[in-house]
């Protein structure tokens, strides 16, 4: 109990520190002059005029949808500057809007036609992506940022795979590649909105693998590492598929740890709680700071949004079932990559049954893989409205489920004595 109290106290202090650092970073980037940013957003208007708010992207047979709607919001917030103070701009995050037009249309109308606009704020989110987006817009246009994104997505994927190989986790590489294809990394690279979670979970996973001995040497240290991951998720993400930032590092920990089952289960539960403390705590930090330092009661607005996003009512007020939520997510992973995943599971399943399955089942470590795989389902149920309305990108939470299940088969498909030798 003393250990848990100490860890909880340090987690709260860490969240408070991340909150203050996050605010200072936003204040710093809002101090950057926006002249060059506006020039590059103007140069980007043609992309939004041609593609619209939700263009389809189909390289892997996924029929993915890009989120130009949200990317336009990001660019408008990054480039707009009013005469209020730095603190107010960092807290409130203003942008121009035009009644009856979506953000992609607003960007085109405002920058190419000089249309009359209203100014609105969006204080409920941290908008931490502006820490990187505003400096990038000083140098690059939107289509150039897309190219950079594609390069970074590819480089990080290759680095992640290389680190897995270096850490003698080669058997988990194919499960990860298949799981990544399920969520369409090509589409992710073309929307700023989708890349934040990809960057967070990939970098966190690489750090976990490279520093695993140091992190596992202290359970408290590992727990605080997941607090930071949760804080970063809340700070940078626009509420896309946040649970993945817990899921992938947790699966890698489970695949690589040599700790006994009971202790491993306790650690996984602890780091899940700590991730949530970081995630929820960072949200709460913005709402409290925004209410105290801003011009709106963000806390009440946030509470109202939580009730809406957890409801079973769609945008028109019609009720939907939880089964409909799950069905909408699953629809998006029925792709060629899903066929690869199915073949992988079947082949590994046959290998599993050939090599002493009874002894492997009695180990019960498999229950931890199944537990992690079920977490996205709980997320979809808890955030029913958001998952139903935005199913075309929230389905990416299923990366956690797919990766966990395939890692389970990768671990248990070999002979029992081979597993034992590797885990000594």
C-alpha cells in the first residue's frame, strides 16, 4: 500500500509538471510571428480546394478516409494571430470560421478570397501538435509537410522493426507489420490528425525496448514512464485512437519480460492505471487552467462533452446499439491485410496445437494477451458516441487487439522447450 501511495503521489506531481511544461511550450510557439505561416497556408489552399474535407485514400485496398476537415482546423489555428496576449492565445486557441462552410472550405475562402469570417476559440483540447506544426509552417506548406510525414512514418517503422530485431524479438516483427497494415500507415502519413498517435506509440515503444532493463529495474520507474506516455497522448492528440499508446508498449513489455505471471499481471495493471492517470490528468489540467486563466468555463463544457461522447445517441439524436459501434469499427479492418492476419493466425494456430498445447495453456500468460486485446472493446463501449460517429478513424484502436492476438500465437506456436530456452 505504501508503494502504491508513493507511486500515485509521484504520478500526480509528474502530471502537474507536464501540465506546466505543456503550457509554456504553447506560449513559446505562439510567440513566433505568423507571417511565414500564413504564406505557407495560402500556398496549401489548393490542396484543400481540390480534395475537400474527407478525400478517400486507397493504396492498400482499405478505402481509408483522410481527415482534411481536422487538418484544416490545425492549419487555421497555427497561422491565425489576433491581438490578445500570448497566454490567452495559448489557452483559447483561436481560428477563423464561416457559417455554413466546413474548415477546409473556410481555409480556401479566408486565404484565397479574403472572405469575411468570425473568430472562434477551441480551448477544450491542448492542441499540443502546434508545438511542432507552427515551426514547420514557417518553412513548409501542407503538401510538403505530408511528404515529411511520409518519410518520418517510414523511418520510424523501420527503426522500430530494427530495434525489435536487435532485442531478439524477431518473431514479433511480422505480427506488428500486419497489424500496422490493418490501420493503413500510408493514409496515416497523409493526415497530420492521424500521425500524432503513431509517433507517440512508436517512439515510446522504441524507448521501452532500448531501456527495458533500466525501466524494469524499478517498477515505479516503469509506471512513471507510462504516466508520461499518457500525458503526451492527451497533449498532442485530437482524440483519434489514443489507447494504442498504451497498448503497443504494454504488449512489447509482456512479450519481452521474464517476470513470473502474477507479478507481470500486477505490473500491467499498474501501468494501465498510471497511463490513465497521465491521460485523464493532462486533460483535467487543461480544463482547470483554461477555466482559471481563460475566458470560458471549460470544465463545464468538457463535462458536457464527456456525457455526449459516452452516450448512445448519434449526431441527429437517434439511438444506436453498442453492437452497431463494434460493427462499424470491424468494417474498416476487412481489408487485404486482414486476410494476411487471418492466414498468420491459422498457421500459427496449427503450430500451437502441434507443440504441447496443454502445457502452454496451463501457463495462463495467454490470459494477459487476451486482456490487452479486449481493451479497445471497452474503449468503444465507454466512448460510444465518439466511436460511432468517427468510426472511420477510431477503428485504429484495433491495432492493439490485432497485435496482441498475433503476438500471443507468435509466442506459443513454437515448441515449449524452445520458449523456455529463449526466456532463460
